[in-house]
C-alpha cells in the first residue's frame, strides 16, 4: 500500500511518519520512526465494552 511505501521511505531517511489511523503495537515493531496519534487500543476497547454493556447487546 502507499502507506507502507511512505513508511519505508521515512525509515530510510530517518524522518518521522505521522498518521492518524489505529495500529496495534504488536503488529509490526520495525517502524523506528512512527507516531500514532490515535487513542490507545486499550481505551478504544474499553469504550466499545462500555457501549455493549450500556445497550445490553
């Protein structure tokens, strides 16, 4: 994907790659120059659980 290409270039040039999509930390720890501005996955999981409990799904 284009995101992978951009990440590869950023890694090679030692330039930060800033993106706003969620990425689980255990998926790929080879990204040395990676900043994730998305909320932490545990916060998202807790929010989804709270909604499920609230609506009694």
